[in-house]
């Protein structure tokens, strides 16, 4: 998980490009807000998603259940 602790005047959008090459199981790209609210951004597959960061500690992570395969995540 990556911690993006930002001040209010530094809040901005980030773009996340992801690729989950699934052989078995399930994989999720998740965002956790400073208030610890979890939001699923994507499940399996490939794509791109934009996230508006909030003031405080923001987290981007990967959660898997019985996952086998490769994972690539690029944050811009």
C-alpha cells in the first residue's frame, strides 16, 4: 500500500493504470480515504482510473482472494 499524505493545498488527482493478468482468483485495486472509507476502483482486467486525493493520508492498494497471476500498477 502507498501512503500519499498530502496537505489541503496539495490535493490533486492521480491517474492509476492497472493490469491484472489473472490465472485464478480475484484481485481488486482499492482506495482508502483519510477517513478510512474503502472504495473498490477496479476488479481484475486492465484499465485506467482517476482518483481525487483528499487532505490527509490517502492509500492505494491491491487486495486479492486466491489470486494467482501478475499485477502491474502505475500511478501518475
